[in-house]
C-alpha cells in the first residue's frame, strides 16, 4: 500500500469517527430540505418565480450548503487541530508528504459533500417531484 493510500485510509477512519461532521455535512442539508418541503406554501407554484415552487429553489441551496459545510466548516478545523496537536510536525519526519494529508482531507470532504448533494437531489426529486 502506498503512503498516500495509507494516509487516505487513516483519515477516512478518523472522519467516520466524527459524528458531528457526518451530521452537518451529509444529513443536515437533506434534513433541512425535507423540513422546508413540509411547508405547504413552498410546494405551490408561484407566478413570481416563473411557475416554479419555492422548494424547487431550495434544492440547489441545500447542495451549496453541503459544499460550504464541508469546505469551510469542517476541513479547516481538522487541519488546524492537527497543527495544534503537533501532528503535522511529526508527519514531517515520515516519508509521507504534507500534500498527501491535504489531498486526503480534500478528497474525503469532497466525497462527503458529493454524497450529501446526491442525497439532497434524490430527496428533492422523490419527495417533491
């Protein structure tokens, strides 16, 4: 197993152990979309919106919310925590480059945002047409 693959595998395990990140990135945008979809006036077409429903406009907003949560609210605290705890300094003594850690974190958070986006789109399509 190559070093970047090992880092990705280790970071995946650490990411899955963090329930708050999983909730805010994967579950919350879809949950918010479902709650907003329960509002009756959001499911009625509006002439002001060109015949669209308000809930139709919230599907892209929930996809954007997942991306923001992953990129701005979850990724920087993880890397800052690694620096505070000295993990980055200790990694500099290993053959693994810091770029491998950064790439693993970006890949994990991108995958989580992608799963959340697909979940929100599927919920919007199945629940609200």
